[in-house]
C-alpha cells in the first residue's frame, strides 16, 4: 500500500493539516506495470511543462518491518499539459451574455442568477439582474465565491461598495483579489486558476457591471450557469443544473438562485457560506488496518500563480474582529432584488457598447 502527495510548491490556505489519499498496489502483480493516477496543479501560465515532486510512503504494514511506514525518496517528474486554448464568458451591459463556447443571448429577466459554477467544487459567481425605471435589465451586483471566502461588489441601490465576506482564520482565504481605478476595476483569482474581471461602467446616474470569467484548464466539462458548459461545443451551452439541454428561456430560468441560497441576502449568505467547504474523495481503495484514507482535505491551491497587470494592487484578506462583523451585513439585498421576475412582453433594449 502506498500513499501519495503531488504538487509543486503547494501552500495550503487552511488551519487543517493536509492529509493524503491512498492508492492500492496489488502485491501479487509485482512483476507487471500498474498505473498510478496523480492529480497535479493546473497550469494557467500556459507553458509546455513544469517540474513536480511525487512523495510515496507505505502505510502501516505490521507484517513487514521493512515496509512499515517506509518513505521513499522524492521522485522528480515533469508535468506536460495538453494544449489549452484560452476561453472566457462575458455578461455585459443590458446584460448581454456570451458563453465560454460562443453562444450569445440577452437577459431581460430579473433576480439573482448563477453566472458561473464549478460542478465539483464550491466555486461560483452569482449576479443580480435588476431594472432601473425605464432602463433595461443590468448587472447591479456580483459575488465571487470559493469555499466560504466571498468577494462582493454591490450597487443595486445605486450606492456602490465592495466587501469581502467570511475571509478569516476559521473559514480560510481562497481568493486573490486585486483592485485598481479607485474601486472601479477588480480582478479575482480563483483557486482552480480561473479568474474573474469586474468593471463598474456607466455614468453617475446609471452604472452597471461588466463581468468576464476566464476559464481554467481544469474547467473543461465542469462548468454550469449562464456561462454554459465549457467543452468547445456550443450546441450544449444551454445545459440546466440537471444536466439537460434546453431552450434559451427555460435554460436562463433554471439558473435562477432560490433566495435561501442567495449570496446577497445577509442571513442566507451566512448559512450558505458556513456550510461551503472544500472536500474531495480519494480513489476507491480498501481500508486495511484503518490507516488508508477514502477522503482528504483538498484546500490547497490547485493552480500555479496567475500573473496580473502591474497597475492592480492586491487586497489582502483582513481577519475581522467581532466588532467588525457588522461590515458584512452592510450588503443585505432586499428579497425583491433576488426573486425571479420574468421578462416583460416588450423588452426595452438600450444600445450600450459591450465590446
């Protein structure tokens, strides 16, 4: 039995010690090759290859003193990635949405929606579509979530502010947030290697958000939301949360967020983020002597560092004192902003630039 740990320069952002998954080698097949699959970090700098270290350690084999808890020397390997063609999803202006694979549609329904979601990890981007008098629908808020760590830009009441929620010692810090132009431009790096660009656009009387999500190499076939299923096939972009392909209107409706799961209503947000945590399952392996694991902490960054524009300044995760927790409640959207409202029979469309 061997336990493994792979990666290059991983730094866990958690108080929990990293644990190891286990893999099973059949000793009766000692004279044949056995395949071992090892997860590594996603490479977002799009280079051909990079070095990594594999650590192998035997489990508790009480019948053999030689191999009991034996740690093999580090094994140096090189990771060669597949060619990755960058792709992004945009929600801009009224809002117009462009999926990862190139489908286009306009949303005139209002409420809170999932723009982007990783189907295997607690990572998501939520937006609020809201109308403003005679103006069309627009993005008035965005929340970028990784685990419990959530960054919010909110202006649905026309008072623009941004906050970091649940970024503390207990819940961990998973997002890297960068800011420039006095809070009008943000770039948020997700632990998978994906990143989100947020821009506050418009005039003082009418401001809205343009949001762009850049896919990670590990996102292929694992995304949902209005951004669609990222797999280089636009025919299945309108896939609902059940995995069913539908028409445009039911597809958009299916990704509406129930208020109890809102990231903008303070009470709901607290409950959602407290139950969101990283976790993964190891390969299915037999449990022998109780020392081989079927689960492990998976809080480590999965991606190598992503370079950002030098003009951005990083927003450090500030650990809050109890008296500062009220800052999080400052963003508490009314239920009316979050609930689903269908598009009116005749939707007004202003021709704002979304290039």
